[in-house]
């Protein structure tokens, strides 16, 4: 399979490992938003949040916590942003599921957020009902 992150797991492309266990691999992002910006991936190829097995997601979240603690302890990060993009529309560029673990310091602007929109309880109530009817599957 022509997947750049699978090739990193296989050692065919060099990377800078931060942490590894049986199910996951964590390595420094090559275009970091901040010093210590780490990517956490399941070793087994899976494309995105929608298609991933729950076990792969659990393992990735556990490793994200481990990496967050490393960044907190070693780099004295004040905070941690988790970014996780799914689909081209969301900015996913590499189609092997990955979690960005980004250390944050007071006053940095390392991660851009959304602009808060406006709505009201009537609209939210109808929307939430529509989403609940979708059944969560
Ligand atoms: P996405 O936009 O898919 O959420 O994030 C993909 C990330 O992978 C980007 O932050 C990009 O810098 C990183 N990336 C892409 N290719 C490589 C690579 O070959 N090595 C490493 N370490 N990171 C990569
Ligand atoms: Zn892959």
C-alpha cells in the first residue's frame, strides 16, 4: 500500500520516534506547529475516524495521553491541543488516521481555532433531535 505513514511504521521512511507500543507509533511532525508537535498513529493502516476500529481509536487516545504527559514533563508545555482531521474537507492530507498532539505555551498562537457562530435554542433543539434520530451508528 502506498501510504506514507505505513512506510514510516515499517521504517522505510525515516522518522523521529517519541514513543511506541504494540499498537501505536508516535513521531515528530515534519512541519511542526510548535516544538514537540507529535503525530500518534495506529500501526495498522486505517483511514480516518469514520472507518477506524474502536480498538485502534482507544489505543491512539491512550498513546496521545502518554505523549501529552511527555510534552508536559519534558518541554514544560503549559497546555496541549489535540487536532484530528478527517476527510479532505477537514484538512486531512495523509489518509492514515493520526492524532496531532501539540504542546502549547501561554500566549502562543500555534493552533488556529474556529470563529464562534450564532444560533438559538430553537434551532439547536431541532438539530439535536435530528441528530439523535440518526441513531449514532
Ligand atoms: P493532516 O493535515 O492530514 O491532519 O496532517 C498531516 C501531517 O503529517 C502534517 O502536519 C504534516 O506536516 C505531516 N507529515 C506529512 N508527511 C510527513 C512525513 O513524511 N513525516 C512526518 N514526520 N510528518 C509528515
Ligand atoms: Zn497507512
